[in-house]
């Protein structure tokens, strides 16, 4: 449990640091690519290893259906909240009914919305809690979350493509 608290604090420090460091450190732009590459490499390593260990229990497919529904809602609710925030807080009132603004915001909101399952399983793996029930459940949710995100992204990409071509 101590590791989870430490990694949670490190995550919070990282979030604040990512917002404050560009304003404090004058040469941040030179350091940013290195930070991005090292962060993405570490996260990719964790996600690939988690995905490699994933096995589907074909005797319990009904449980996966429920897990997919949970993953879909945990991915969709933050996405909808981000889109509503972008439209009704950041946009002027005259754009609230603009269809193009909604279409663009739906796509942008998909990338701006956090995914709780992905963060959770990355933290659990980093804390060495890979053998726990929580980790296996978070792994299933994260994998289904990625699948659901890919489906939504392909739908919106095809929708944007059809709008551009027409």
C-alpha cells in the first residue's frame, strides 16, 4: 500500500511539475522532447508487458461483457464531460449550436479526456502489485478501454472524412 501512495504522490507532483516547469525553467523547450520520449517509452514498456500477459478465459465470457460495459462507461463519461466543458465554457454562446464546433470538439475531446483504467493499471504495475485481483481487473478494463477508444476514433475519423469529401 505504501508503494501505491508513493506512486500516487509522484503522479500528482508530475502533474503539477508539468504545468509549472515550462514557466519556471527557461530552457524547457530544449528538454521537452527528452522528457516526452522517456515518459512515453516507460509507459509503453509497462503497457506492452501488461498486454502480453493478458489471456481470455473463454469459460467466463459473460464477465468480459460486463467488464467491457464498465470500461466503455469509464472512458465515455470523462470524454463527454470534456466535450461539454469545451463547448459550454470555452466556446462563445453563439457556437453552442454549431454542428461543426461539436464535431471538432468530439474528436478533440477524445484525446483530451483521461482514461482512469490505463492510469490505474500503470500505477499498479509500477508498484509491483501485478499479481493482485485489482491489477487483473484494471488490465481487462484498460484493454477494453483502448478497444472502445479505437472504435470511437475510427467512427469519428470516417465521419470527418465523409464531411471533407462531400
